[in-house]
């Protein structure tokens, strides 16, 4: 429990879970003037969104491609359980119903709905962060977390050191295991917890974005499709059409298969790019030369094996609070992140935000 009148809280990671925790905590602070707080968000990358990453063409900012998650799948029970979040995102135009047909997509249970983010998937995290009023600090790669006078001293690889009353880690589980200082000591002293954390598994994959000028003819037989027999790629989409934005310059997104990703995960981008360009030319020779090309490696793409019993969040320390959350403790989609964020807030003994209240 947070005992100080104005606690300093650090959220590590600005993906969906981290952004939702930020929005929840700040909403609670607004509703309870006796429980004000100082909130910081540190992000390893150069932008917000985590694995819901949106990239723009260097030649035209209106030519956009989602190189991470492609669409939101909401099953009926989550539509009810997380109705506040969905209703707000839809009412604000952050989400829209998916309108195109995705070829070779597996069947979902009756009543399942699919959504896209018309301005890019990173807009979801950006929206919740905007609700918190907090500005993330980018290129902050946390390396060490050490207990100091009942606070947490958090250090980055860039040399920044700051004290916090509570820390919430929403980074991939393998990155938690790499942290030094008291975190490492806690896990060394709790072998069972460390073993369960080590058992969390992720798939790996590459994503490729092709950016075109307005009016480019792509000559594809579909707007989006899962690929069954391609040796490299598992998915392709004309990204602006997938996002319900046919008036924008076209872009094409490819995702590699999980086997290809695992086999080539240790390649750097410079090594992977020529392999992927050749594979695109071989599988889709009719695609024109793009104006720009971007390759993104996802070492931790989707959770394939969650933390045992999917607790939503894990308490590494109660006093001072140190929590770990994210889809590694639930499942890899928006609903998993919402569930984890709610559990983080519950464990901090701050009531979860009711979005839109």
C-alpha cells in the first residue's frame, strides 16, 4: 500500500498495460484529493505503443503502417467485462469496426467483434497516456532497481538515477529477469517465482512495411490475408485499407511466420532486410518498388506461454511496492492488457479507473 501523501510512481513501459495503469492511477488521484501522486513513464524505445507500434514513411507522414498488432479481437465475455474501455475508445474514434475481409482467418466464436485503429495501433496507448496527463520519457532503458531507504533507486543504461516510492514494470518478462540490483536478489531468494517467470515464453517474428506514393497500383488479390504455404510470411495486409483509410497513400505490411522468426531472431536488421526483400520479390513479384522500406524485429512478439495461472500481475515487493504486469501474466491481446492493468491497480490498493467516468 502507498503510504506517502504524494507518492512518486514509476511505470516502466508505455505499451497498452503501462498506459492503462497511468490513466487509472491519475483518474484515481483526481477523484481523491488526499491521494495525489507524481507519475513518471520511462520507455526504452523512441515512441509510445510497445508492440502496438505504428511507423510512418520518411517521405510522407500520412503514409502509415502498423508493424505490430494488426487488429483487436474482442470476444463476447470481454465485450461485457471491458465495456467501459471499448465504449470510450469507440466513442473517441480511437477504434473502429474492422470493415474488410481478412482471407484465411480462422473462425471465432459467435458474437466476436474485430476492431482497427484508423490512425494506427499506437494511438490506443497514446490515448490512455493523454488521459493521464503524463509525458513519457523515451530511450530510458532500465538496467538496475535497488532498494534504498524504503524507496526504489532506478538506474538506466543512459546513466539516469531517480528515487521512487513504487515501481510498476510492464516490460516483457525476459527483460525483468535481466534487471540487476534488488530485483535480481528477490528472484534469487524466491526460486519458485524465478522458475515461473523463466517459463513464460514468447514467439519471435519480423515485420516489414512497404510505403508507396499516392496512386500506386499494388495488384494484390486481397486487402489482407493469412498465408498458408509461404516459406517466410504468415500475414500480409494493405495497411491503409485495413485501417479503413482508402484515401491515404498505400502501405503494405508483412509479418513473418513464427518458425522463420525463431530461426532468424539473432540476425540484426541489416542482415535480415535483404533476406526479407528477396522473399517478398519471390512471393509477390507483382508488387512495385516501394518509396520506403522498414523492417522491425520483434524478439518478444506474442505470449505463447503465460505465467502460471495468469495472475494478471505479480508482486515482487510489498513495501515498497514493486509490481510486474503485462500480457505475460494474462494473454497477448488488448483484453489481456486491460485485465493486467486492473490487477496492478488493485494490488497497489488504488481502485481501478472506470474509463469514461
